C-alpha cells in the first residue's frame, strides 16, 4: 500500500462537516493545489482584496458559524447571536468564519458594524487557530445599543490558507444579543483565486502508458503552428521526436493546446519524459500492462472503507489498520441497534457492515447500490470477456481471499448485505421498503476515526428510490451468486422481489432535500429511471415477462449517476444479450454505441482527453466520476465491437485522470508525481494530523467543481476556468472528496484497462 510523505497543516473551528480541533500550521504553498507565484510590492499597492465571504449576510449565515451555546440567525440583514451568561473564557462564545487565506508579512484590515442589547466589550481576532497559535490581531471593541463601525489592522507573520476570523464574547455576567453587519477583511498581495502555477505546460499521463496503447501528451503553447517535441528515456537519450498537432483553444480550461502523439513507441521502460522547447513533463513509464496495480488498488479501496469490522494490518498495511467502527462498543452508539429518526418509525435495525460512503461515515443505499452494482457488473463483464484475472480468488488483500469466490464478489457482498439489512421488516406499515440512509445526528469532527465516533446514529425514512436500488442490486446479486452460494442468492432475490412490490405500492415516497445535517440528503424526486433499472435486473435474473413492460428508459448523452440510473438498463441488456429479447438487445446496442460515439467525439474535441463535456460548460461535484462512468460506456462499446478506437478512448480517459489535464494533477492517490493526497475524509487526514495516513493508493478525488461549493474553493479558486476548479485540500469537500461510487467507476475502468492491455 502507498505510504504518504509527511505533511503539516492546520485545523479550524467548524466546517459544514463538523467541529474540528487544532493542529500545526502549514504554508500556503503546501496546502494549495499548486505553488503560489511571487508577487511584487507594486501589486500589493493595488485595490485591497476582500477575504471574507458573505460579510453582508445577503446569503443568510452561509460561511459563518457560531458556538453551540450561541445560537445565531440573520435578522434584517444582520447576523445576531444570543450570548449566554456564566461562561468563563472570552472564547467560550464565538462567531466566526474559517479558511481565511493569509500571506506572511502582509497587513490585513478588518471593518465591521456591531451593536448589542447592552453595553459590552467583545474581541475581534484574526489568527491561525493551531498550536502554536499565530495571531494577526486581537482587538477589543466596546459595543453599545447603537450600531458603531470599527476598524482594526494587523500584519500576518505566517502564510496559511486556513486562518480564522472570530468575534469572541464569552465570560459575560448577563446574557445579551450581539448583532454584526458589513464585515470586511481586506489585505494580501495575491488576489482571490490568483497565484496558482500548474507547472510544466507539457502534460502527460504521469503514471504510465500501455506498450500497445495510445500515448499522447497535451502541451499548452500559444503557437498557431506545430512545435517540435522530443521523447527522452531515463538516460536523457532521444527516443522519438516529431511535431505537434495544433488542437486550439480548450474551452474548459482556456488553454491553447497542442497534441504530441508518440504511440508508435513500444519500448517498455521507466523515467520517460517529453520535452517541448525548454519545458519538460513529469516522468512516466511505458509498460506492458500498467493497469494491474491500479485494478488491485482501486478495488482494495473498498476493504479500507468497510464499516463494522476491524481493518487489519495484514491486509491493509500498518498505516491503515484500525479498530472496527460502529459496532455498538463505546463510545459508538451503533450500528447494531439503530433507531429511526423520531416520528418516522418505532423500531430499530441491526445495520452493521457496508462501506462508509465518502468524507463522512454515513451509509447510503442509493449510491451504495450503484457502487455494488459496478463491482458486480465488472465481474459479469470479466466472465463474458474471459478475463480470468478479473475473476481471481486471491486478487485482493482481503480476509475472504482464497475462499473459492472471486474477490470482487466478496467485496461487493460486504455492501450488499448492508443493503439487505436496511429493508423495513414484515409487519411494519412500509414493510419491504428500504431506509434511505443511516448516519450521525450531526456532522462529526474532522478527523474522526470510526471507532471514536460518539454521535447517535439514526435510520432515515424509507424512500422509493432506495427501495428500487435494493431491488436492482438484489436481483443482480441473486444472479452472480447463484454459482457460489445458492442460499445467499435466494436471500438476495427474495429481498429484491419484496422491494419491487413495496415500490409498486409506494411509488412516490421521496427523500427530502432538507435532510442534510450529519449526512448528505441524496434527494431524488423522479424514480422512473430506478423502476426501469430494477425491472431490467429482475427480468435478467427471473425471466418473468411482467417486468418487461417497466423497462422504459434509454441511455442518453447525460450518462448515469446515483440519481440517474436509467442508462443502466441498456448497459445490463447489452451485457447479457442472451437474457433479453433480440429486438430489445439490438435497440440497446445501437443506443449504447451512439452514446459512446458521442463521448469519444467529446474527448477528441478537447485539449485534454476527458469524455465528459458538459453542455453548459460547468463541471459538477464529483466530475471525475462522470469521466470514469463515461469511460465505462466507451469500454462497453469496445466489448460490443472490439473497435480499437473505443479502447484507445477509454485508456486516454485514464490519461486525463493521471495528469494529462489542465491542472497537471493526477487525481488518483499514489499514481504519478503530482497526485491528490489530501482528499476530504475523516479517517485518512494526514494534512490535519501527521499521525494519520493520506488516503490509500488508488483513491479517486472528486475533481473540478466549477460551482465552488465549499469555503476553501470559494476563497482560493475565484475566477477559475471550469477544468481548473480544484484544490488538493482536505477541507475542500466539493472538489476533493472521495466516495464509493466514484471509486467503483475507477475500479471498473481499471479492470477493463488491465484486461485490454494484455
């Protein structure tokens, strides 16, 4: 397993993901996605740069937090907080904002308007809240019942992306209400979103290319004519040279891009570099099959995120070993006997096991089922294509290896058994339906090891979407397990058929979008696609023609995700052509190829080989999973036709994930030179605590999100081109989270790549 380099960093008071403690400080260059550029003194004299988000509270409390004993609300455009009496320290009652970027040696000026319901003094503090604490200023403001404007200035002695601005008013003898307005913090020489340097303009797959596969690089160059490139081996000798093809301006990044094609080079080796002018790429390998380790690591990720079992060093390595979490042993409250949220049911369920979803330790049926489905579909693909490696028992380092069952199925079973446990018991009003999710009552601290989580856990109300996800995954489980464990296969099918009937009886029970405290909402109010997908899987397993009439979705250029599963119907039909009517197979095949052709065109039309080309130009949360899912469709087209253009496009999508992109960044931990290692996660949080590891090798970062949906992204990625809206920072949950249904897509494509590289 990958062992990370030790990094130092900070923690702050509170994020959307929960309260956190303090840790050592860190430089801007270390925390940023790329190094900061030098800034001249003349630049510092320009207009001051605003460093506070939502300082006028026009967007409610967004970006602001307050202590648990100091409830706050926005009233008439002001943030007002009820300050309690009886606390001891001034910091016992606080209002604040985190993720303030500071530059060493730069002055910062705070302006704000404040009043209180009685005359009091508060402290305005700008500091890095980490040991050793570094304070830019700590000033006293004397408030009255009449709003007054205050201004304070201080010079930062440190560079840090995670400073904290706070208003501290603890130690009051009597309670009072504090109101703030027009909070502004200006300073620094680097503008918001500025100072990023993506390194060499020569962008390659930093990990490695297949000997018998495409080998291309993307070069940022303003020339409108081809430029010369040279491929060097590890001794610096020229192996190949040529001239680029001018791709032109890449809309998603704004880069003017050239393409260098050295696919004819078929000599295996390490330490290759591509040189254009005085610019050199990161080193990379050319190997007979560079994807075998990726397949193992991407699949091995799932053992590392197992819930309800100890993660043992003999399988995961010493750095990743940890006690079992959420098994009802103090301080855990679950998951052995988890009650429903009050008002939703009056029973409890044993929902141990399964995989932790993402950055939090919630477990969600709708994306868990998709992840399990992709692992099981990878197994079915391996059987259909004769990929014996994908069918190996002993492929993975997991407790179940060498039990006579392919490891990919063993791993998918861990999640499938959890899905089965989420079904409403017989005799209850919604019997057969499936609870949408289980997670903590509130956001737990970052980081929190699963066995140390003291939050109460609750089952959230059943939903039709979750119920149909179980129906689909359960039917697939019955099919793939029939040859290995007939009893388990029957259990899966019984649960799937029960879930289908329950969904028919309750077709419009939706998870609310507001249910997003302590875990994600995963709301979905259109379940026609889930009905179609579930019907497809049930028909493929049972051949009951009653399901055929409910298969009514088609794959489209929108692809698929946990929310949009309609495309999975066509993918299952073409995966199992002998189980469906010939006319249905022919139509599905035509649609899959048409969509795959569109993804290939999208990939080729861009300066960087991404089969994801959003129609509105905006990259979404988890955009790398879109890339991987679309590559899965392209790879399926290869399975249907064995046209090399599909295989090449699927492999080039991995080039994108391994660094041939606008950021010059590999999004897969442990793969490449500049790879993501600070993904948002409560278990692997090396950036915060040097005693914890970075995520294990094979972990896929979410990738660019042009909506900038977290404070770190909003502070540091202002004005970013969509393809560059990413930062490798643990607190940037909208660009740098990890998730099971993202890694399942990577694992599927890695398995295809490993098979096709033979």
